[in-house]
C-alpha cells in the first residue's frame, strides 16, 4: 500500500465526529528544503506513546522524529515524505 493511502486510511479511522474537529494531520514543506509531518495523538490509541530519533548523514540525507505523547512530529530532507509517513506507520504498529 502507498504511504499516502495508508495515512489517509489512518486518518479516516480516527474520525468519529469529534476527534477531527480538534485534531488532525499536517504536512508542510520547510526551507531546508524538506518536509514536516505532524500527527495529533490525543484521543487516539497512541496518546502517551513517545519516541525520539535523529539521523544526519548529510545536508541532503537527514530526518528528525519525536513524539511527546501528544503529537508525532517528523522532519526530513526533500526526498523523505513517504519515508516520514512510513516512520509514523511503524510507530503505530510497534
């Protein structure tokens, strides 16, 4: 399954006529250049789950992922959007 399709399905599974009015998912670009991904975890089964990882191989090969239990936040170089979504998928499966 394509990672965008997987994320779409994950989002739809959280929508309960309440969660989506306060929480959600944000994908944006950053000026490094790169991507940012933020997924709200409050009122999901992943609330409270934490993670922290940072990899800097070069200016063109890096990512930084954290979860404080309230939100999963990931940043990565311009080639990493699918990769970041996959890291979130792994976060929800482990």
